[in-house]
C-alpha cells in the first residue's frame, strides 16, 4: 500500500475543526484508492506562541522538510497575537524556505451555490507569486514613536522569480482553456511592474498556442466582477494575487470555498495546502465552519502527490454535497453535517 507522510498543522480557531474534517475525508478516500496517510500533528499556532514566544520551534523548518506535504488549517488570533507576528513566524517562513513560489487558488461556482454575480458559471485559476514581491520583508522603521518616524517597505522583484511564476502559469494554461492573463500596475510602478510586463512578453514566445492578455490590477478586479467567465489562468504578484484571490473567493460564494496550494514545482521540498479563510475567532466555538475549502485543499494535495483519481473523487463528492444543498449557505449547516455529507457522497461513488 502506498503511504504518504503528511505534516498536519491545524493552527488556530476553525483551523482545528476543518483540518479534522479534511483528514476524515482523506482517510476515507485512502481506503477506496489503496493508499494510507501517516499524519503527524504539530501544535504550532498562536497558542504555541503564547506559551513559547515563537510560532514554531527553531528547527521547525528542518522538522517539516522530511514530509511529503504539509496540511495547514488556519493561523491567527489577532486579539492576542498580531497578524504580522503569526504570518511572519510561520506561514511566510515555510513558503520561502521550501521554495513554494506558486500559490494556486481555484475559483468556480459549485453546484447549488449562489454567488453574488449574475453569471451562472466561471472557472478561474489564480496563480500568485508566493515568495518575493511586496511580501519580501525588506524594509524597516526608524525614529519609532516620534513625529519623524519613517517606515520603508521595499518590494523585491527578480527576473528569475517573475519568469518562473509566469512559466508555471503558462503550463497550467496548457492543461486548461489556453488563456493567460498577466496582472501588473505598470502605469504607476515604473520599474518592477514594467519588468514583469517585459518578462511576460518574452516568456509568451515559448507558448505560441496560449492567448495572452495583460491587465492592470484595477481593470482585472473589474473584469472578475463584470465578466469572470472570460478568464482562465490569472498570474499576479504576491500582493495583487492576494487581493484578487480574496475577490475570487467572494464571487464563488465566500471564503468557505477558498482552497489553495503553496507549490514547490521542482519538488525539492514539501508543498503546503491550506484553506484561506483564516481562523475566524468569532465562530471558532460554534461548530459551523464550512470545511469545504479545507477538503478541497486536501484534494489539491492528493493531486500533487500523484493520487489524481482520489483527488477527482473528492471534488466530485464536494459537488454532490453542494448539489444536495448542504454547505451552500454560510452558517446554516454544521461542520460535521457537511463533512458527513461528503463522506456519504464518497461511499455512494464507491458502489
């Protein structure tokens, strides 16, 4: 039997319950598909930070390096630990240390889900550069607390970093509908975004079969609302991709459906899979968190691990669940009810 070693970091808030739901689904699929998961849990979270003064131990990266993949729930408890601490203490170090430069987020309407737009269907794959750009962490503050305080945040863009994320996007477009939209703001950002546009034109020559368009980020935001059905693969920088993918989650019905993958395309280190809805402290104790985003993220993990049939079966079971009307309205169904419906759909497919 095939075995996949998975590092599980449930994190904070609803991350605990949705990760448990995803693992239940993964175990059920494993029985059908002939693989097992060796899931090792790590308590790294804001609670861990309060106890130890760090989001993960000093050797956390080396501990994770030996796993086939990482399944993350959610991190953050802003009332007690600033988001800047939790983000830079766990999520960003993992992404950078493991070369997870491709953040992949699918956006489409599931059956039975009513999005806020008038369109009935769209299928957008957003590819966000994940390790440099606006989130590079270069900068600082001087004269803190005085009237002369200065804060500098420097965006770092490298030709290599831009080219590799664009090539990843082009390869995804080859497997889909053959369209790629590159997003910048080169009319205002004269250096970094102009470089991005130039590299887009160069890389596009290697993919003559792909229809390539370039958009400013504000125009892309408008297009995602007005004409999302015209988009296929969208590639953007770290910040622009972050914002656009939250917009993508909104038009697909909410963050409860927002799955994501942090991919190391060269497979030199583990990739990490996570829902992007955050820890939701306001509902963490209510048992109503939608686990679909976490379960969808788990399906993306299986696909990355070579278990494509199992991944497809999970996605089909999610679609059956939402077609039944379960998990389609925020807060109406419990986490356990939605999870049980997905498990029932898996068993139905297995017969």
